[in-house]
């Protein structure tokens, strides 16, 4: 559970740890990556989804997501230089199934621009 002040403080800490590079994943919510910080962050994000305030919104269309079934995909990120902090956002089920990958990537870049202004996604091989 976190309030707005705590979220701002954690965003500031996250931004400070990032430097200029994040590693990101866009994947269905039940996918296990095998990286504990990411799997734990995704699990916690989904677990607290019904009770977190303010409610979580889709990064594409801003639809409120109050339950696990509303989440089509998760956007996970970790700073490239450290891996003890993770960020989680989500795409709703409707956009996950109907939006183009370009729309989802544009929403991803907008979302992560609070951490890296004007940052751009670069494709890398999956681990
Ligand atoms: Zn949406």
C-alpha cells in the first residue's frame, strides 16, 4: 500500500538509480521471468491491484484496472546498471489484444519518459 507521497519518493529513488538506461519487458501477467526482483514486483503489483489507491490505469487508454482479469500485459523495467529495483505498469486486456505493437511501445515510451525523458525503446535479444 502506498500513498502519493510515498510513490513520488520511490519514483525519485528509481529515477536516480536508472542513469540513462532501463531494461524493459512487455509480457502477459502470468509469465515468470526467472529474475526474482521482476517476478516479485509483478506478483506484488497484481496482488495489491484491487486495493491500491489511487487505482492503477492502463498505460495505453487510462482505463482503471481493479482486478487481475483487467490486465492484459505488464510493463516491467529495471535499471540496466542495478537490478534491485523494479517498476511495474500495465496494459489493459482490451488494448493488449487489439492495439498494435507500435501503439503499445509508444505508450511504454510515454510511461517511462518520467524516468528517462525522451527515452526510446531498442530491441534486444531475450535472455
Ligand atoms: Zn487500456
